């Protein structure tokens, strides 16, 4: 009993020493675990484990915590999660910017990968609308996409409203014969896609790349008038002189990493590593494939990926 | 007095005196007619008549944001709540280490799966017998064999901390509420609110006050699980017969002894029903809590759904249902089991037979696990999976039902849902307000009238009136469908014990099966639209309707039935003229629960895609906008509270009038 007490005191002093340590020797990383948030799509989970295992190679301890992908920015701001590895310009840009404004979080650099998010159709749709991927052709076959709830207009199934897309504005600006219906989650989008595939029903939905869906259902993005800077703010930019959003989404959106402001001081080495990390589109697709198609567990997939791609990451550790 | 109640609730007495009810009713009707006439003439009502006028719409969201910032940052409440959370975390670290080997003190886990399965078996066996033992042990064998051990233990590590904490807190609050009437008066509206307030609305505040991770998961689970425990222990304490107390006093109990050795043990049955409810609520939160860091099954489930792996997520759903049913049956068995008494002089070994068998089996399991790795841990690569067959079945089912589903979808949307929705949105605000005031008046005179006016009025002032009406439209139509299915099902099932048990098992399953899983097949059948949303809501919403119908019909006093039989009533007559009228108050409680479940599911169905309050809640989440989220959450809660108030009041009076209970 007595020795337990002694141990407790020792542990306490040790703990205190540790929490003071970063102030004394700021070059060394804290031994507290780095908290990496994971969400519900596979590339992000595998990437988190890949990076987590790299941190472990540096001697850091790592823990994973599951969180909602929008609410996570609040958690990073508070320091409860240390970083975020996939900040998609389209889907999370708004949450990220809102958190940036409140403070406590910073931009830790871009991945090499570019993201594209836009209207998309599976290849079988082309049979009933051969003029695709041109948006004018899509508009001409709008009736083929009609459903009971949209009447004679075509139905475009958009992403969740919290991704803050401007599909309705675009429909209005380009005056196309479509109604935007918002799905509540990515899972609902895929469920519609899977159900459409059974009867090869033509559909046009919101989709993005890199994404596991590409491997299961080959398809193409609809080509809207090309994104020009200012098309979302200045009505005169783009084909319609009176309206904004008369263009497609940027075909090269960013994929960022974000970190808690305290990370730089608490785990300086890990922070430096984080800023160096950069994955490409094929690498991210590969990570997703290991889980989605090869049915590996995310942890194992991460180890397998690290093993197979040593040349990619060995430079970052220096 | 009785006669008065009866006639007033039938509305016979209403005509005699002046009353606000009639005035409100006329007002509601007049406005609707006025709007209709002006609409046929191609004009509309002035906006201040048909929508909540601007001067009434107050910026509640901004006020709440300011208040929230003040208490979390300036007052430093945040550090206090975080201190409490770190206390919870200490427990969580221990269970996490024991159950799945997280590297925390005491660093001896993970316990081999065989040991836990044997323990579960013995618990079931000791409580009820072989059958329960096999159910309990079998559940854990299923989990291990399906390769879900680690996820399940991650989930359990939170539940085994959250559930006891919820039970203790609930019991203490219940006792306090029983002792101090004032405390009960304060507590009761808070409990009502906690049960009707949608989870997504308190996610961001929890992240700020608690953080993310298992501790946050545990704390939201506790918030959700405490109310029924408080209610049941309060009920139990109130029901303790006077004689028991007197005999306690006569044997010279002190006040403290009287409480802990007399009252609490006598209220055992109610308290244990509360325990059972806590367990059910905990499992219901598994998926939702994973949004803020609860590890395990819920998180895995969302991840698999996102990758459209329905078969594998279905396996997880089965695990959650099995866990729920096991824990439910065990806690019920515990509630019903009376303490065993042995004759004086019985040896220790006989008295503790079960304990000894358990220790023996555990020892065997530990040894097995030590020598045979697969008895310690089954890896995912070694596990079975029935996912492929499930996917094939689902595929077959969807293909088979698709034509009927397509027809149903088109029919419902064009003929019913779109017109209904337009109608709800068309209704003038003041009419709706007056109408609910009138309903309140009919149910409980001035008091209920004011309650209803306040709830509807506040929703009107929230600036989310149209969104609320859309939610009201989907919920009311869903509730209608729930009754259409649940009532006949309940009547059919109540005919005999066997049917009743079967249907109740289906009810249990539908209630604990994670609703996220059936969102996907529903979308496959109907697409992203209101039909899918209503379909998903009905699956869980019809459960209480069926359950309470069965309970109500089977609870009709036998002397009533015998009296009917003696006067020569046929089976049909006895059902329609005796059983159903007497069961109505209980069925109404079922209806109340159906409304609550539907509201709850409506918010989850935002993941399919709705246009009501759920969608806005989702949006507020991404902006971490606490004020907006709170206002939207309160709109949902107020709808629930109003319906709850009216139905509870009505059925209480009805019960008194009928002399039931």
C-alpha cells in the first residue's frame, strides 16, 4: 500500500515534470499522445494511420479518436484533436475557414493531390444522353432525369447542405432545367447510385475525386463552363452577365492539412513532419483501395502501404 | 367530480359557459377561410397574418451565442466541466485497458474473449437458467467469431462506465426529487427537455465543454440515459406502501436506515426497470456518440455504410441488437429474481455454488487462452462473415420490390405528400397558434391552453417557422402511418401470449437495431425524398404504437371481460366495446411515444436528406454555430413537449374517468 502511494507521488512528479518539460527544452516532443481524428471514409482513416505510424517512428505516441468530419475543426481549435489530415476545399472549406477565424487552428500546408467536386454521372447514363459530358447536352435530356417529386424537370442529387455547394445558384445562372435535391450524407448518394445501377437508370449526382466510388462505378464529370476566378462573386465573369455561379467548380481544389496552434510547441518534430507530408491522388486512391476493395483493416492497410512506399516517406523523416 | 371530468373531456359542458377554446377555434377557422377566399381571388393574406410577423422574430441565436461564449470562456465553466470529464476518463482508461488493451493503467488487458464469454454465460445461467446463459454466452461467441471483438469491447468499455454512473446519478436525483417537492418541480421540465432535445444540437457544446473522445461519448450517453432512471426511481419511492414504512419505524430505524434499508429495497422493481431503461438508452446512443469520439461499433458502422458495405454494417447491427437483448433480459431477470435464502448451517460452497463454477470456468478459459492463441483473440482475417450473403439477399429484395416501391413512391409524392406539404406551409401562422390553443383548452382548460400557445408561439418567434412546419408535416404523416400499421398489429398480437411475445421481440429488435443501417436500403428503394424519410421514421416509430396497444389490451381487468362475456358479447363486441375503450389511455401513451420516436428519427433522417429542421441542424453543425443549433433543437423539443403535455394530461383524466389504475 505504502509503495503504491510512493509510486503515485513519483508518477505525479513525473507528470508535472513532463508538462513543464516543453517549456524548458522546446526541441523535444512531448510524450503525451498526439490525437489524430478519424472520420468515416476510408482514405482518411488509412492516411491517419499512415501518418500516425510515421509519428511513432519519430518516437511519439499516437491515439486515434473518431469524430464527425465537420465538428472536428472545433475540436482541433480546442486542442482536443491535434491535427486534421484531409481538409477538402469543397466539403470542409467553410468549417475550416470558420475555425481559422475563431483562432487556435492553422493551415499546415497542401497535399500534392488536387480534388475535384462537381456534377457527375455513371457511364451507363451516357446511353440515354449521348451528348454528355457537355452541360448543354445534359440540359437537353433533362426530362430523362425527371422523377415524381421534380415533375418534368430533371433531378440532380446534390451533397449534404452542410457542404455548402452552390448547385441551386448554378441551375439558376445557367438556366438549366434541373431541380436540386440534397442528399443528407455521402452514404445516401451511394445508395442512390447503387440502386440506379440495378436498372441502369440515368442519374446525375454530386461526386468527387479521389474517391473509392471511381473504382466501383466508372463515370465522368459534367463539363460546365470552366471555372474562372471571380465567377462566384462577380456577375460579369462567366457566360451569364447577370448572375454569379455561372461556371463549374474549380477542377483543382486543394486538399490541406490543418493543425492545432499548440502542436508546434508541444511536438515540434512531429509538426515539422506534418508540414512536409504530401500525398498525391494515386497514393490516396491506393490507400482507399486497400480497405474498400481488398477488405483490409485500416491499421494493416497503413502498414502495408508504408512498406510498399518507403521511398515516398523516408525523405520526410530527415 | 368524476362525472364532471368525463363530460368536460367529451366536450358536452363546453357549450354552457363562455370559453376561450371556442373563441380560439373560431379564430383559427376564420383565418383559414379568409386566406382561402383571398387565395381563390388571386390575392394572399398580408404577410403579418400568414407568417410570424417580423417584430416577433427575435435574434435568440445571437443571444445564446453571446451567453455561451460568456459562460464557457469568461466564467471558466469550461475548466470545471473538463475536470469532471477527466474524472470519467480515469474510469474509462481502466475499462479500456481491461477490455481491449489500451495502453493505460493497470496495463494487464485485454482479457481473453473466452473468459468474457464464459462470464456472460454464467451471469445468464445464475440469473434465469440455461436459456439465458446460452443467449448471453452466445452473444459474445458471435461477436468473437464474426471478428468484431475489439470494436465491441471498445463500445462496452464506454458502456460499462456510463451505465453505472447514469444509474447512480439517476437514483440519487430520483431520491432527492422524492424528498423535496420543489426539486421535483425544477427537475421534471429539465428531464422532459433532455428527452426531446435532438442529439445533434448538443454536439458542439459537448465538444467545447468536454472535448472529443471516449469521455465525451460517455457523457452524452449519460445525459441521454439518466432521465428514465430518475423517473423510475421517483415512481418507485412514491409507491412504497405506508405499512412497510411503519414497520420500519416500529423496528426503530433511523432516517438513513429507513431510506437505504427500507424504501430503496422496497422500490427495487421500479428501480431495476429504470436500470433496464438505462441500458437500452446506452445502446441506442452507440452510433450517435461516435460523432464525438465514442470508439467501437458505432464508428465502424458509419465507416462501412459510407463505403456502401451494407452486409458488414448489418453484422454490426445484429451485434448491437444481441447485446441489447442480452443485457435487457439479464437485467429483467435480475429485477424479477428475489433474494435466495438458505437454511442456517448451509456450507459456504453450497451457498456460493455459482461463484465457484464461474471461477472454475474462468480458470479453464484463461489456461486455454494462454496456450491457444485463437482462444485469446480471433483476428479479423480468421473471422467468419455473412456479409456477402446479406448483400446478395438485399440485392434480390431490392430488385424484387423495386416496381412496387416505384409505384408507391410516385403515388405518395404526387397525390399525398406534395399537396400535404403545400397545405402545411400555406396555413396561416395565427391559425396554427389559435388551433393549438384550442386543443390545449379542450384538454386542460386555461393552463394547457397557455402551455400550447407558449410552445407554438416560441417556435413562431424562432425565425424557423417554415422549417418547423415541414418537420411537422413529415412527422404527422409518419405518425399517421405508424398508427395505421401499429394499431392493427398490436390488436392482432394481443389475442394470445405467443403472438404477443413474438411481436414484442420484433419491437425490441426494431428499437435497438441502429437506424442508420436501414436508412440505406430505404434510399435504395425510394431514392432520396420524403417517402424514404417517412419509411425510415415509420420503422422505428410504429414500435411503441404496437407495444402499448398490446400492453393496453392485455391489461384490461379480467372482471370487465367476464362481465362482457356474461352479457353475451361476441369476441368482436368484446374487443370493440370493452377492451379498446378501456385500453385507449394506454394506447395514447403509445401514441405519445410514437410522436417522440418520430421526431427523434426525423432528425436522424436528415442523413437521407430532409428539408425540415434536421437539415438546418446539420448546417449549423458545420459552422459550429451553437446559437442556431440550440434554437433549432428547442424548436424540435417544443413540438415534442407540447404533444407530450396534451396526451399525458388527456390520458390521465381519461384513466381516472374510466377507473383504470
